[in-house]
C-alpha cells in the first residue's frame, strides 16, 4: 500500500516511549517528518536519534508538558518553524492514575481534565487553522478501550476520554469540507511501561506475582495475548494515509477482541 505519507509533517504526543513512540516510528518508516515530545528531554533525544538513524528522516524533539497550554503552543510553533506545515496530528499522552470513584479528590479530577481532554481541545485549536489553510489534515486521538466499555478501576479514563470522542465527532463534521479527518483509536492491553506500572501496583495490593497479574489480563483477551505497539501504530498510519480519506468521526479499537460491546 502506498500511504502517500512521504514528506508529510506529523506531531505525535507523548512519544518518547510506548504507543506514542510506536506511532512516531511507523510514520517515520513511511517517510514522514515527525515532531516528537514528552517531558523527559534525555529519553526524548534518545528516541529522536534512534528514529533518525533507522529511517533517515527528520525528527524534531520538543520537550513539553501537554497539560500546559504555553507548552502546547510552543510545540506547534516549533513544528511550524522547523517543518513549515502540519499535516498529521496524533494526540497521545500519559494515562491518569487508576482508582474508583471514592479514590480521587478534586485535584486528580482537575489534572485528568487538563491532561486528557483540554490537551486535545487546545492542540486542535492551534493546529486546525494550518490544516484548513492547506486544505488537508488528519487528526487521530489515541484514547482507550474504556470509551467502549468503562473499566471498574479507571474512572478518570472512563470520563474524560469519552469527552475526547465527542470532541472528535464534532470536529469531524465541522471540518469535513476542509478535507480534515478526525478519528479515534482505542488500545486494549499493550505491553508498555504503563502496563508494567499497573501490574506492579496490582501485584503489591493483591499479593499475587507480576506474572499472575499479567495472566489475569491475558485471560480476558480472546486472542490470548497482549497487543504489540506496532499493531496500533499501523492503524494510525492507515488513518493518516490518503487511502483513509473517506473515514472520519470513527472510533476503532485494537484489543485482540477484548471489548464485549457491539459498537
Ligand atoms: N498500554 C496500554 O495497554 C493502554 C491501554 C489503554 C489506554 N492506554 C493509554 O494510551 C496512552 C499511552 O499509553 P502507553 O502505554 O504508551 O504509556 P507510557 O508507556 O506511560 O508512555 C507515555 C508517553 O507519554 C509521555 N507523557 C506522559 N505525560 C506527558 C505529559 N504530560 N506531557 C508530555 N508527554 C507526556 C511519556 O513521557 P514522559 O513521562 O517523559 O513525559 C511517554 O513518552 C496513555 O494515555 C494510556 O493510558 C494505554
């Protein structure tokens, strides 16, 4: 498949590791120029060098906190200064802390609101004017399986990611005539550092080993395994490509069959 992504310019959020890094890598593999970002500059530079060496494309690392509007504006401005345009925006950041309804105070709710929902609102507000001017754009939000089936111990994810889906649906209709598509992807269970942290926490509170906790997750996945980060990234590449020009306002999970709902 010719994705037509050579020399397109992408910003990928939270991309020093995990799913964001896999998305940046898949876009770089297709020849796109990619701005990557995260809070830890050292780790970000390592990722930038790795991708540059592997794919011989331009990678721009920008250290920023995506919960902070000034940082978001700087990220967009540095991409425009460096590459002159923005074609693809992949929204992704760290997950909120786990917990049920009684576990979170106002401060946790506020942080999750800023980090998950306002980040997407603000960066879309900054980037869409460039896409409109170009008459072409792709926005892809990485959310979670929780938008299809709320998880018992992830109330902050359950609430704010559904807000992202609603923003995406609204934008997909408002900017359809500008050739801008807006879609969401939903990871099920991927073997990344975030999952390792969650499994370690579960193991501490249950007294069961890390491996036992991992198997409890795998038991609920019909494919009998966690997903590979490239499996999500390949969907992101497809949605970013010319081939996906008719697909907008959709929400697609990559979960090995885990979500039980029909839609
Ligand atoms: N892995 C899964 O199975 C799974 C399932 C469902 C949903 N998700 C969601 O998908 C997203 C990515 O997951 P992941 O497993 O790849 O997570 P991860 O391994 O924790 O990676 C998160 C990335 O985002 C960066 N980041 C975190 N907070 C940031 C901030 N405020 N500003 C800028 N960058 C930030 C991190 O770097 P720094 O810490 O250096 O900033 C890192 O590069 C998360 O929201 C997660 O909840 C993941």
